[in-house]
C-alpha cells in the first residue's frame, strides 16, 4: 500500500512540474507575442488606438514571468516594481535598445509615466519597463 501512495505522489509531483514548466513557457510565449507583434495586443482605452501603447500595457501584465532573483546589473529587477521606482529603473540603466522595445517604451512612457493619473498608472509604467528590460536581455 505504501508503494502505491509513494508512486501516486511521485506522479503528482512530476505532473505539477510539467504543468508549471508549460505555464511559464506559455507566459513567455505570450510576452514575446506582444513584443514581436504589438498589433496583437488587446486594445486599451487609455492608449487611444496606439498599438505600441497597447503592447506596453499587455507586457506590463506579464511582469510575474520575470524570475524572482533576476538581476539587472547588481539590482533585483523585481525590487523596482515592489518599490514603484520607475524613475530609478528609467534613469539608472541603459534603456531597452532594440527597435521594438524603443517604440513600445516611448508609447508606454507617454501614457503611463508622463500622463500618469495616479500611482497605479505609474506602476503600469514600472512593470512594463521591467518587462522590456527582461525581454531585451533574455533574448
């Protein structure tokens, strides 16, 4: 009987690992989908039809994909999100440099940084910027 329970638990553990791996892969896949094709991002009213802004907003929702201990230089990238420190992240590091990143960042910064209505808007900016840094360095 103990062997049966042990086998069931082992199978459950393997299934959980496979599910987690495929879930993480799906998140990264959707992240790069919006990054590589901004027009595929859902429309956001605040973006007023700007596809790069829509992509920035969609990417900001994917911030959980960033590994918890992922470092940007010597700084934990997620700590900028926790501290809502977009200014430090924006000024302290070279901006994302790929063409898609620059266009998406410019649109997101305009709407969620320059025209931020409140801290929640600014947090969208921080999350989106963190994701762009992660994508640029992970590819």
